[in-house]
C-alpha cells in the first residue's frame, strides 16, 4: 500500500482560525495514524494580503496544538516558476489555450448573456482559434473545460458529487503577467508533494471539480477527496467574531490545555461510537474519514471546558506544570517563583481533578501561590470575627506539636470542633479564610499538608488575636 500523505495549506492573511486548526488536526491524525506524512504548505501567492506575522501565527498555533509536520514548510509563492511550467505544458498538449480577450470584452459578453437569459460563464472566442490569427498582445492561459457531460467528485465525506460540465468555465491558470492562479498552484503543489488525500473544508468542494480538470489534463492521479463540514457557532450560524475567540492562539491564552483542545476539535464533526474523552494516541488509532458527518459542527464552550477539565485531570504532573508555564508566558503573566512552583506541584493531587482550565487551576490553587500577609476577600474577612480568631489561636497552639499527617490532623480538628460544639464547617470557615483568603477552597487538610507546618502556623497566627 502506498504511503499516506496529507497536507495543511493555510493562507497567511491572519491568525490560524479554529476551523483551520481542526482541518490541520484531521489531516495530522489521518497521516500519523497510518504511518504516513503530514506536510505543511503556506499558500502565500496573494502578496498584498500575506504577511510574515500571519505565517508565524500559523506556525505557533500548530506548534501549540502539538501538530508536528514532516520536512520543511513549503512556500507556494516560491514555486511560481513550476506552476507556470505546467501551464505551458498544458498549452503545448492542447488542453489549454491562449486567450487574448480583454476585461472589457469579457464584461460585454456577460452583459449580453444576462440580457438574453443565457449563462454568464465566459466562452472565449480564442478557444479553437488558429494560432496564426493570434495578435501580438497580452494573453492569459485558460483550461479547456469539457463543454458537455458531467464531472463527478468521489468524496469520502460528501459521497459522489456531480457537476454539470456546462457549469464549469475555461478557468484561467496563468495570468497575463505570467503568475499562476490559485486553482493551478494548488494542484501542481499537491501533485509534486505526493499528496494522496486532500482533507479540507467543504467550502472548497466546488473548487474540486475545476481542480480535477488539471489532474486529468496532466494525466496525474487524482487524490482522495474529503470535504469536511464547517464549524458553526452555538446559534447554528457560520463562525464569526461575534462568537468570541477564533484564533487558535486565543484558546491557549484562555487557558485550555492542548491535549483537551485536540480531543474537543477531533469530536467537532467526527465521532467514534460514543467515545467523548480520549487520548491523542487513541484518536490516531481510531480516526477515519468514514466517521466524519456531513452536518456542520457547533462550537460549544461548555463541552470544551468539560473536555479540557478531563484532560487536566489525566495529565502527568510534570507535563501539566510545563504547559501551565507556557500558558502564563502566552498570557503575559509572571512565571511562578520556585516556592510557588514547588507548592502548586505538591498540591496538584487535590487540584487538577477539579479544574477545567489553567486560570481555574490557579484560582483553586491560590492558597499555594499567595504570600503572607494573605489578602482576603469580603467573605473571608466576615468569617474572621473575634470568636473565630480565638479559635484559630487555640488551634495554632495545638498544631505546634502535631504530627503533620492527615491521619493526625483530622482527629485533632474534629476533637476541637466537638469541644466547642461546632459543626466542622463552622471550624473550617476561619481556617480557609486564614490559609487562602477565600471561603471556597480545597479541604483544609489538603491546604495544610501542601503549604506545610511552618507556613500554616504563620498564616493562622496572622489572623489570631
């Protein structure tokens, strides 16, 4: 069986859109799961809109998502001479022709067609002209599209899609200034790069019928087509800025873990039975084009948070801390100090199963990150009345000689609550306020164990009378 080769080919005119990220992921999963190659091509032929900054943003977005590519990044613009060469080969083979029609003549043709109720697809008078009649004037090179019959795109997602050839025009493949058009460049690049499967958004489906003409004209093997549905917002409308974050990098800044993002994006439009949460290794093993549906997928931030929360809980502690550090850097926040790093790492056992994002993790782990004196919110301040402060003083005295294990701390606090006729919640509230400056925290035992004896006693003393 021939090696599977897929590609992702974004235009560097802005950030890496979330839909582009999913397209890249599908291509990556399909290739990686079959021992194939995943290639990256930057379609930068639009020199006015393409920017190096956008290219950098695309590369950063893919890198954050963990989608590695094989070989060097290919620039479409750098291959323009090769594209022009293929156009001339088609010209020599008679599958393309020189068209000398001016823009005014083309517009006049279309106006007349509209007035007569005919198709406005331009039919060039130069298609079958004798070369001896060619003027010494600028020309474009056009494909000779079939005039009758049908073109069938055998699509792995959409099924067989049929186009009437009377709806296909003689598209321009080389402009009068010698530069290739997108339609030609894509096909030449995919052929030369050995791409076997073209997996892309279904907004390119119409292009496939025209691009297949180039394959046929050159006698090249047509790749497997797979046009995937676009991503819509929760309201069912095509994604736009009103739906919130769009660029892949924005999701990193918002604090979603990359593995969770990969899992969620894989489930946007693809399914494997009832499996919702899975590892990247499982996704590689399971991913197949037959699992992609035809209906547009809907972006759901609640499902995204749930998925990412599951992955934070599944992550190895060292990997989690590395990605947390990258999140802080990407979002412009200061790095953790050595003490903060040590304490948060020690507290992951009681934090990561409850956090859905990295900001959520940091908020739940705030007790491990703050320095004395601990700043308290209003609810925490209210929990520290005079009676509560006297309880903390008593507790502090008892803790000095306690063994610092959960097995010893739990009976000590339980006995103290019983002596004072308090429910444990009444005793825990001022302890939470003193240790974390909040009333909603992990268990008081977990906090005490994570920050240690000396820091626990010091924080309690800060609040004692």
